[in-house]
């Protein structure tokens, strides 16, 4: 059963970065976060903050064409997936998805709704939504435990 754990309001890129940083600083090995939102909502900025919260110094960018980027220089490994261009769930197996999910780090999966059938039984969903009525940079960020 899904349970909303936390909600944040972001009014800037800096806010979105800081929310990602804060959440990652509380993360533990084995955590899986599914990061969903429309194009341009700030998923990459959130992921950059998330990397900072794991003390990763290497620049974090979206693995759009490689599907998976691994970062091992922080307090925990980060397995950052962008499955927007995934062809099939079999392709996820080929790139090491199951090893990462069962590994010693934290997984951050962008566009996770495209691989819904192979997500683990328990994970967190982070949803980023714009509300232009509240300002161009306003974002509502929701953390749900599944």
C-alpha cells in the first residue's frame, strides 16, 4: 500500500537541489528511489542534489543515452538510471539492473513508470510536478513509500 512519507514545495532550482541532497543524506544501502515527472520539471537538478547528499564529487548528469551511470566515490554507490529510451525490460537485465537493485548502493530511476513490472516489491516514488499558477519555478515534490 502506498503511503505519502513527505512533501516539499520548491520555488527554485536551488530548493530542488537541496531537497535531493537532504533525501540522499538520509538514504541507506539498498534504497530504491523512482524519480518521475514530466520533461523540464527538474529531475536532473534533483539527481544532482541527490548525488551531493551521497558526497559524490563527480558531476551528475542524466544517463539518457547510456541508461545507467554508476558513481562509486561517495559514502554509498549510486546507480542512476534513465529508462526513457529503454527498448524492453530484457534490456534492463543486460545493463545490470538486477545487480544494482540488489547491490550495496542506492538506485535512482528516472521514468520508472516505463519499467513498472520489474520494480522491486518495496521502493520510494519521488514525483515532481509543476504548478505554474504558483510561479514558473514552483515544484511540488512528493515522496511516497510503496
